[in-house]
C-alpha cells in the first residue's frame, strides 16, 4: 500500500478552515455563551484558586486550566481559545491537503462545519485540547497506513498527543492507542497477518475476545453488580447534582443492570443527537441543535458503513478497520451514560470523539481513493511504455 500522493495543498482550503474556526470562536463567545453554558469556561485568572482547591493534586482539570493560564498570559480574553482553534484548523488542513482532491468535498465541509464542532473546537475546554490531539493522531495513523514513512518529529508529536489524551480524557485513550498501535505495526501486520486471515477469522476472533473478556469479568463477583451500579450512580450524580440546570433529564429509569443495557438502545443514538423531539417542542430554541444532531448521526452511520465496506474489500486495511470499529463501539457503550442526562452536555462531550468518528473515517476513505487512482495511473503509464 505504499503510495506517493502529489502535494495538492490548497490555499483556499486553508483559508476556508481558518475562517470557519475563527467564526466558531466568535460565535461561541458573543452569541452561544448568552443562551447556553460554555461548560468549563476556563478562566486563566482563576488558575491559582483551582490549583489550591485541588490541593496541588495533578489531574485533568488542573492540567487543562494550567494550559489556558499560561497561554492566556500572552493571548487574553477569548484570543487563547481562538489561537487553539486556529491550530485545529491548520492541523485539519495539514491532514487532508494531500488527499483533498480525492475527498467527497460536500461531505468534508459538512463534517467540518457542524456548528457545535466549531463552537467547542474554538472554546476553552477539555474538548478543544482533545480535538487538537486527536487530529495529530489520526494524521499520523493515515500516513502510516498508506506510506509507512513517518518522520521522528511526527512520531514524537503523536506520542505527546496520546499522553495528553490519557490525562484529559482517559476513557477515550483506549481507542486512540488502538489505532496508533495497529498503524505503527502496519508493515508487520500487512506482511504476515492480513495475507492469511479472512473476514470470517476476524469475526470469530472478535466474538471469542468478547466472550473471554465477559467470562473474565464474571469471575470478579462484584463487576456485574455493585461496580457497574456504582458507576451508574456516579454518572447520574455528576449531572443531577446541579439542580440549577433546567435541561437535566430526571425521569430516566437508572437503578440496575437491566436499566443500563436497556437504556443504551435509545441512549447511544440519542446521545449523539442531543435534544429529543419532545424537548424541542417545549424549547424551540433547541430545534437547530436537534437538526444538527440528526445529520451528525446520519453522517456517522454513513461513514461507518463505508468503513465496513472498505474493510471487507481490502485485506490489508481489514486488520486496522475492524479493531477500530470494535474498540470504538466498546468505548461508546461504556461512555454513553455521560450523554443521556443532559442534552447540552451531550452536544459538548461528543465533540471529543469528532476526530475519531468523523474525520478519521473521512481521511482513511480519501487516502484509499488516492491510493487507487495513483496505482491505476501508474499501471496505465507502465502499459503505455
């Protein structure tokens, strides 16, 4: 799968992405902040107070607050998050510039112009930091899968990005490290494994892995009882403890394991949508968010379908795509409780997965199409000679 894609970087692409992210930050702090909460709302002036409140304990909140504290010394007010938003725009351009001509451009811009993605990639938050790190990682993975040649500086930045995600959003670290490991070992996997294992073997491997994992967990007598229920109660309390939040959902049945599995049937898709249809009837201001959420879910399902098709047809990519889908589903299933108790929080939290669930499939599909056309043109030139 080694290909050499000509540099088709586009100044218009870069300008468009920068303009979109600048607008996203301005909209977040001038309009969105007046009708909804910007979540953490990291304020550099409050850094020392937060650090004292945590008694000098190192954690994700102190870490991210410290980032905005130091950057805020140079870029005051909302210029700090705008600066990070511009970094996100440049990183997206850098990831797609070589394969932009092979990308479904309408879908590309739909994926990059989701209003809440622009808001949270341009606002001071954990999501903004994870988005930037996620783009660095998926760019490394895509280039590694299709060219193998990666500079040491790219590898260093990717490892740093993985470390930051581990600190800020450890629940998403598993899927990022999965695609990193499979990509880093791509030459070995492609030369040994993919030439011998069929789709059926992979499917059986996944089923056996799930069965063995489930069996191992059942040996711990409290995992499917007290441990999961404690996690459920902690997730619900993290939202319902804020009684001033008028959009909290207090009518969700959430007491036992049955509730956890049953709620996932509607909770996972609803978590990606945000507000429900009934909620927009009572609060029409949420109608744009509902429409965006429906389109967002449809885009994810479409990209998932295209990835599965690619995994079925491409033996070399199969070993990378199927583990990504498998681990991604597991992470979403475990994390969905944080998407169901408050539609506003759901709109925010899902943005940390945007590089993985939206940009990564789009990038892999573009590289694969570039690979096909590059090889086809090379073959035609060889036949002519």
